């Protein structure tokens, strides 16, 4: 059983998704331009991408209701 989210909760998820995508874009650009050789940005990219997938999955479930 899935819980139906309120409009405010959905807006908060969308806002988080936008912020995640902005940060993911920054990290990808940094990797592309080799601004950083650290493993940390890669780990952050993996973590953010995972959270992005979670949010998209929740929003897709809400679309079905």
C-alpha cells in the first residue's frame, strides 16, 4: 500500500529533485573538466544519483493515484 502525498510534500520532493540535478550537473562538469581528482566528488555523484532515483520513483507512484 502506498501513501498519497499532499501537494506540499510533492512540491518539496520536486524542489529537492531540482537541487539534486543542479548539483549532479556541477559534479559532472567538474569531472569533465578534471577540476578534481578526488574520489569524493564521484562518491557524492553516486549518492545523489541514487537519491534522484528514489524521488523519481515516489513521484511516479503518486502519478498513478
